[in-house]
C-alpha cells in the first residue's frame, strides 16, 4: 500500500480511508466534494451508472433519458472520479456498513445529494444510504432514483427519515410520471425544447445553482420539478 495512506478492508477488498472537506471523519465511502456547475459546493454520494445493470439496460432504450446520460461522459473524462464511483458501487452493494464507517458530515453542511452519477441497485445499497441519512439528522438529503421499488422495502422496515426528499426521476423524456410509491416526495422530468413549446410546459428547474434554488431539497406542496433537456 502507498505510504501515508490508511486503508480499511471491506468484504475482502481494501478501500482507502478519506476525509472529505464536508466530513468530520475518514470513511471508505467517497464523498464528491468538488462538484461544478449547478452542483457547486454541494456534497454528493453516488455510484457509477456504468456498474449498474439497471442503468445499462436503460441506456439501450433510445427513448429513455438514460440514452443520453451525462454521467457516462463525466466518468469517462474524469478517471479518478470514475474509480471512486466504481468503489462506492462495490462497497455499498457488498454489505451493510457499520455506522462508524459512514461519513459524519460537518454541522455546517445543510444539504447533500444522493446519486448524481448512478442509481440504487440493491436493497443493501438502499439500506447503506438510509444509515448515512439517519447518521446525519442535521442535513437535508435529496435522493434521486428511478428504482423506488428497491428502496421502498427498506423504508417499510426501517421507516422513512424525516430529513430526506425522495425524488423519482422519470425514465423518459417528455413523460411526467405519477409517483410509483408512497415514499416519493417529488417527480423530476426532463423536457426537450420542441415539447416545451408545443405543450406550453412551465420549466421550474433553472439548472444553474442548486445551492441557491434548493427546490429539490425542501419538503413542500410542489410535487413536480421540470427541467429543460441540455
């Protein structure tokens, strides 16, 4: 192992212990703490869509938003990020992590995103996110997923944390779905310019600065978030 680095073996594989600028402790769970664009200065815990069989199947559907997945290009371009997301996928799906191995976010952290580059693939991964959320009750989490049926059994068994906004992403462009589960707080849909013009769709996601907007990080009566296809 490289000198000066601390590693922890989890399910037979060594993972480097790292401390994010947003956390109080070192953890084998990687926190993306240098996000750019609309996610600037927002911590995010995510996995690689390129490891997730559900994501890969959706990418083959030409009508799916996943067919033009921005995460693939980002992960391929930033190799270090890609490795970190692959490691997160492996460790979060391997087994349920002890609380002491999860990041303890600083008291100054107000919001955090779950899944910027992938999606939940198993109930084990969903339980690990649930534990991360409950360990940090002072933080409001926004958790994006198209796989609510994987998450729902965990919430049925352990309860839905009060500090999470569950956002169900529509898998199709221009198709606003109804919530598929009781755990869903908001539905997120992407529309293209032609559809927006033809149907007079009101876009309420500016996609410029999530930290200022925080529409997706608030419990509210607004149940639909609509974004313009980039």
